[in-house]
């Protein structure tokens, strides 16, 4: 879901960069001492996740894990993704330096959204509720990223609905896989480290 | 204190698991696309690939000149290839547009086209008088060599195109992760200094 260099028009690039800068500023402000290593680890996880490929029919797609990132980091996922995407652009030539802002927003904004939507729900006592919301968190983050990609392409030649349909259909399997991965990750983390979820929601870790 | 360390250590599980999967599964195709174009005679050949080597089928190809005017458009075939006659003697930019925000381009310079055209075009058939005692003249020998070089180099051009579409190497992956942890160290260092300064101020 990385948008390549030279696709988007200047206003979209500038708007994306401005939004990303805002998000990163909020993230950095919220980043306290104890969170720094966690941000680094999740940033690295995101950095390598896009190398994990899921073959789907004739094409194949890669993992994104912005749902887990958002859930565990909240606003901190903005700086985490900025760093990871920047390195992906430099080292792997995924995306590019000029589209860094747009790509950061595409990945991090759904993460933050999921944090607010599901951050409380995944902590629910009942296994079913927390499991379902973890699954939804993983897939919704990918879904929202797809919508954001389509939105940023509107201002170029592609029409929103055809682009959105194309992206969402291509990422349907990723949405399901991400949902399952998020489900297991959250279940695992909840069992071994319940404080991880208390910590991000105000309670001291 | 101990508790806090555990919290920090935990996401490592996630990282190590994904790293293991990433390394055991050699990079297939991400959504990065590459296009490679070269000239032979008066034809431009292009090859389009996803990272990892899968061909880009039925994707749009646009050709622009140096001023950005569109010269022609086409679609890649089943093998991800597309070729066209040189439309104009100018710098040509071949743009591959896969949709969903994926795009790649390759530029062929005017001199490349000129050279390629010079070698295999307008080559007069050998006239009987040229085949006399002296054999071939200098120009003709040069042409013949360049011609066969073109043919011999074609597979190498292809190899180059293939290597361009290969995925990230382990070095780059590990390097990137190292970079992130380096940044983490920096961030911790500065936070620590701020903390210590505050502490000093309080002590004073």
C-alpha cells in the first residue's frame, strides 16, 4: 500500500506531510521514557512486516500490522511509522521520500483510529468481546488504509470508487489475515502482560 | 522496576517472530514495481516487473519526451513486455502505471537512441566492390562488432533488469532494524539528560 513517488499531485503531498507532521508532534509529546523502547520495537516490527508476503491467487500482498501498532502505541504510532517508512523508502525503495508524509498518514491514522475504537474493548473481561474487537481492529486498520490510499489518488486521474474497489478487493485477504494475527497477538499479550493494555489507557504501567 | 522491564521486552516477541518469517520467506513480491527499457535498432523494448520478479501484466505504459508531452501509450503483454518504434529522437521517459499508486519509470537518453540507431539501421548491404581484397573497411567492421555486441549483451540487459527487481537483502533489513534501535538509543539518551537536568535543578 505504499504510494510510489511521482503519482500524487503537490497539494496532496503537502497536505499529507502537514498531517503527518501534526501526528508525529502529538506522538512525540506523548512519548515518555518508558515508551521509547516499545515504540522502537513496534517500529521495527512494522519495518519488516511488509516483507512478509501472503500469496493470494495470481497476486500476493504483504502484511501491514498497523492495527496492532495503533492499539499498542496510540498516537505514538505516528513517529514509529514515520521512521519505519522512511527507512523502507531509503533501503527498499518502497514508496519514496516525497510521499513519506502521505504514506505515514495512510498507515498511522487508521492505527490511531483503531486505538480509540478498540483500545477499551480489547481489554474487556469476556474473551469473545475482546477477541472479536481485536480481529476487527486488525482488519479495520487495513480497510481504512485502503480508503486513505483511494482518497489520495482521487486528485490524480483515478476515480475514487474504482480505485477503492480495486484496493479493497486486493486487500481483502490481508484484512482477514491481519485480523487473525491481531487476535492472536492481543490474546497472547493479554495473557502474559495485561499491564500492556492498562498502560496505554491512562493507568500506570 | 522488574515489571517495567517485562513490558518493554514483550513486543520483542512480535518483532522476532515477524523477522523470522520475513527471513525464512525470501522476499517475493511487494508492491514495488520496476520497469527497464533499452533500445535496439529503432525499437525500444521494455520489461516490467514486481519486486521479486513477477511480470506486470496488462499494465499501462506511457511514453513521454523530454518536455513531458505524451508520445504514445500501450499495455504490457502476458510477459510484462512492451515494445515500440522510437517515436521521436529525444530523451524518452517510459512510465509504468499499475494503478493503486504504483508507478515506475525509466529514461532513455537521446544519445542512447542515436547510438542504437546508428549501429543497426541504414546499414547498406555489402556491395561486391567492398568484398574485394581489402575486405571490410573500418566502418563496417565497427558496425558488425556493435551489432553482435548488441545481440550478445541482450541477456545481460535482461539480467540487469531482473536484479533491479530483486527484493531487499538481509543486510538492508538488519541495517534498518539497527537504525531504528540506534534512534531509540538517541531518544533515551536525550530524555535521560533532560531528566537529569531537572533533577539537578531540584537538588540546587
